[in-house]
């Protein structure tokens, strides 16, 4: 299995903070167009189906948005103040290069705060609150800054994507651009050898803030089963304990099958069967509670649907440089396509209904 690193780079470098996902969704639409007819709803969710009208309907979903910031104020000296979009750690911001996505175009900036030397010794070593940080875009005053940016403009970490070694890559927004990669590649693989089922790709918006894209699509979709692909916490790094993380997840070990209330037992068993048949390595993640993904929302699609959480191991989640393994992504895409074909072979009414 050879991963398409160029496609993943396009996904990672396209800006798309929560609520402002259209640049990355355009990358998704362009890539899907040769194999399906992508459609976009009023919120910006993108949907495309291979073998439309067939039954059963299998939906594979990932979220397009990334964590980011948003301009809230510009002071008289031209410094830009901001708030967060999603789970941004204030400790990671000072000194970071960022890009304000203004209507006039991208504006580079640097996050600033008081120098350590000017902070009382008792307060040193503590994370500065967001209200005590700002972005310097080099403007001499407020008027000059507002000529380039505006209140409400979204902000992202500077785009950077690199292959570290041996298929391990680093870049912003791998949560959940790695999931988007799997969704699109799975549709491409399925289109090359479709089964009896319809396979639908769903790229949702606003997962990092309020699950709004998934809520809207849950009211519209009527799938027989739903596969939700999202980044999950890799444990093969210092100071991360598998016993506290729901299991051991390592880069290169394959996608993780979620076990818990958010995963349908029959669908989970089908994934395990297909993975074994196809020779695809998988890992297991325990979810005793909320998965903190679109899964729970999308489970309410129609009258309720069989769902599973498919996790992709990622290190340093919600940081400016997340780390993942290309093999996990490509393996997950092949697994999803193979499961969709298998669902088409075995599905019958009541197939996913839990039994004693």
C-alpha cells in the first residue's frame, strides 16, 4: 500500500479552522469529482456517493475543520488580540508563526507576550492567558492593521508539512486531515472495484467547536451503517500511559477499532473479520464513555444507525505540529473500502441489531 503523500500535504496546508472550512473542502471536492459528484450543504459539509441508489448505504465520515484562533480586537498600536476556535492550549502559542486568513488574503504574524525577564519571578513558568497574548503583524498602528485584517478573521498556525523518516509525517491539522485522507481514498478505492453497497463520503464542519456539521447531516442521512474516522491519541511517546488512554496505540500499528457504546458489535465484528481476511493490521481502543468525535451525533442519523469509531494514531494532538504514520492512513482507507464491499454481501434487515 503506497500512500499519496501529495494529497495529504494538500489537505494539511489548506486552511480550515472551525467555521471557516471552505479552502480545505475545496481540496476535498476537487479530489472527489473524478469518482463521484460532490455536493455541499448550507453549512459547508461535503457529501459524495459511489454507487448511489444502491443498498445498503454505508457512510464514512471525517471532519474537515482544524483548531485555530479568531481576531477579536486590534489595539491602537496595531497589535491583534484573539480568542480560540476549539481546544487550543495557550501554553503552545507564544512565539508561534500564525496566518490571519483575511478577506484580502493571508497575513503573516507572530504570537507575542511579555518577555520572561519582565515577568515577576513568582509568575514565571506559567502559561499566559489568551487575553495576555497578542499577534504582531508588523502594523505601526490600528488603522494600518485594520487595512489588512478585520475583527472576526480566522487564524491558523503557519502551514508546515514534512516527512520525518520512514513514513512518519508532521504537520498542522492532522486532526483530522488524516481522517479526511482516509475518507476520500476509501471512496476512490471503492470506485475502482465497487460492491453491492453504496459508499458515501461525508466531510463535516465545526467538529472542533460544536459538532454542528454532524448534527445537520444526522438529520439528513439514512445510512445502514456509519464509519467515523478521527485522530486518536498515540501512546508511543514519553509521558503517555496506555492504561490511562484506553489501550496501546502506536504509529504504524494500523487503525484502531473502537470498542464501547459508540460502536455497534456486529459492525465491529465485521471490521475484525475483514481486517483478518485482508491482512490489515488493526489496534483496539476502549471507549468507556464519549468518544469526543462526531460519532455520537451521527449515530442518531435517521432512526439510529450502526456506527463505529475508527481511530488513527496521532502524536501531540492539538499542537502546531502533529505526527502520524502514512501506513496507518492508507491501511485504514483499504479497510473501509473492503468493509463496504463486505457489508454489501452480508447485509440483510436486522443484521446490525444487537443479539444476546
